[in-house]
């Protein structure tokens, strides 16, 4: 079943979702299943990290030192990839600012582009689903910057905005102008 293959692949690497058939990218049940799977995948990673720490604690000092050396090598590679991602995101923001992009858009508009995200399923879903509150509430806890891909109305929805800011304070960039002055939301962005 193509649907199941797409869902499994998108959970592992959300960028493959862009290659999915338009009807799958526009199917709310598929998008929600992918978002749920990505959230579970992230949670499993946290459980794996905790198990790894317990395993380290059970090792002899020599074994622990050797394992930490391996962990450091893997971390360095991952950190380099993240640094590249951050540069791309920064360049995108600079281009947006240089082009004079409006800080706010009309309620029925959707930003045509947004930052590259680690878990950017929302980047590849159909336009109508970018305005769906259920999809938004499932996406922003995974990646707060997904707010940049959502409709103007959702970027002005306090529940969606709070969820995005709780995950990533930089999502404040995409919050509708009228909400940016809300002290509670500003504190949520700073606290994160």
C-alpha cells in the first residue's frame, strides 16, 4: 500500500513527504498519522538517550571512556549537520528581511516559503491543510517554526501560537502582529 509506505518513510525523514502524491499530502488522516509518528519517533529518541545513560552508568570506567569517545564523534557529526541547517535557516530569514516581506499577512494567505525544519511535514502538505487547526496543533509541538508555513489565521490563534513558542521561541517571528504585543506570549518565547 503506497499510503503506508509514504507514512513510514515520512516518519523517518519528513522531507520525503514532498515526493508523495498530492492526494496523500492533502489527506488529513495521512498528515495526522505522519505527525503522530514523528512525535512518537522523537519520544522514542528521548527514551533511547535515557537508556544509553543507564548503560553508561553500568560500564567500567575504561568502557565508559571508550563509549564517550564514540559518542563525541557522533555528536560532532550531528552538530556539524545542525550548524549547516542553522546557516540555511539564517540565510532564509535574511533573504526574507531583505526582500521587505511583510511582518503580517492577511488571514487567508499562507507564507509561500518558510525556514527549513528538521521535522517539516507542514512544509509539504496541501494548502488547505495549512489552515487546519488540528494539523497545526499536532505540528507545532514537534517544530515550533512550522508556524511559518501555517495560514495567517492560525499564526494569530493563541493556542497554536503558544504551542509553537513553547517548542521554539524563534517562532515569534511568524506570529501575527496583533499577538506579538501580548506579554504572556512574549514571556513564553523568552522562556523557551
